[in-house]
């Protein structure tokens, strides 16, 4: 496997870098409290300016990869898109809410206070309402997914986020007795989706027009390699510098939060995957359709959690735990997908040159 086309060394060991950044943040918060105290003052409308800059660095490279003209191709094979849309927006947010509620309020109720449970639940809901965008290209490649169809799935999901993310999150958090200011939530979506999406679109059109598509794909986009992950890791250091004391007092809280997130990931993957099998969808469409729902747009979730509840909130911590568990869990699902390619009749027939 060529890591340059799949996972780079940096991406392959993302979980390790996340752990190191968490440790660095905790150490800074414990022994250099002046740093988080200073950063906490750099806020506007409950949005941390340093974190906002880092999150823009994370999201902008993703938006560059969206080719809006490819959306029209989805009509040729709508099954994968239907599976993706229904799984991501009708099933996933509500099952995430259920698993988070079950574990935070019932299974772990002796270990988590009611206030913390509500905060962790909020973070889980933010993850559940934000399907994956960029990393799904890597998961798709590793499972030999159809790149054009994957691109369409990602583009459509990004467009749906613009109008579906806010009402879904507000509804689910509302029934959790958590007051959600619509203006803050909408502002977060505008800041971290609409603006970078617009800039990405303008950049793509302009650069391709004046420099050509080859320059854009092979010279411009590669300049942003690892920028997203670097921004994410720096964000983690800032967040965990505020969470240091809490984590040191309750080190197992990360594990408690991770349990429902991991269960949800496997649950959603297999819903989409088996649905695709029942519909007789090709594996190279079924796999990315399932991967998008299983993974999360954690950059958006982290951004909104920070905007709504603050850097020191349990909601922000829960979204970061989502980052921690995502890479190893998704790599496990990649292996499962590759080992079950033979389940899909069309792929087996084509392998032997038989017209299905």
C-alpha cells in the first residue's frame, strides 16, 4: 500500500499525535496556566479567535476539493446517494443521541454527573449531525471506492449541512433540556462552513481558469498537505490546556465518552453497508457510502461545540474524543470492507468478466 496515495505517515499515526497533543495541553494547563488564561481572553461573540483561525486552516483545504459540477453525475446511480443521505440525516443523528443518552445517563450514571452527561451528550449530538467530508476520500481510496461517486457524496453532504445541521442539532439539544441560541449556532455554520466553502469554490474556479486543472490538483492542493491535521492538533493543545485539571481528576472520562461513540460508528457503518448489499449496489459505491456516515466532520463539531459551550466545556471534550477514536476505528472498518468485497455480487461477476 502506497501511503502517499492512502494514508501519509502523519495521517497513519494521527491517534498517536492526538495523544501527544492531549498530553501537551494537559501539561500546559497544569504547569503553565497563564497561557490558557491569556487565550481565554481572545474571544469575540463566544468564539475563540485563535481557535477560529486554526479551524479555518482545517476546513479550507477540504473545501478546495469539492467540484460542484460533478453533482449532476449522481443521477446516473442514485442508490449510493440515497443510502448516504438517509443514513446521515435521518438515522445517524438520532441513533447518536440514543447511544449517548443510554451510556451517559443510564449505564454510566454512577460515574457521570447529570450536568456532565448533558454536556457530553451535546458534544455527541454535534458529531452525529456532521457527516465526514475530507478523510472519507482516504477511506474510499483504501477500499478501492469509486472516486467520482465519493466526491459527489461529499459535495451533497456539504450542501445539506448548510441547511440541515442547525435545525437537527437545535431539535436534539432542545429535547435534552439544553438551551441552544440559534444565532450562535447559525453564526458557527456560517463561519466554519459557508465562508470557507465559498472561498474554496472561488479559489478552485479562479486557479483552474488561470493556471489550469493540472496545476490546481498537482501543485496547489498538495501545498496544503497536513495543514488540516496540523491545525487540528494545535486546536487540541489549546482545548486540553483548559481541560487539564478535569482530566487529571477523572482520567477515565475519556474512556467513558469513547464507548458510545465507537458503538455508534460501527452501528451506522453496518446499517449503510448492509443496505447497499440488499440493494445490490457495487462495492466501490457501497463502501464510501458507509464510510461517510460512520466518520464525522469533527472539525465542524469541535468548532460549534466551542462556539456554543466554550473551550472548557464537556461538549468540546466529547467532540475531541471523537477525533481520538476515529482513525483506529475507521481503519478497522476499512479492513472489514476489504475482507467482505465478495459479498457484493456485481463486483464478483465483473472480476470474472461476466456482465451482470
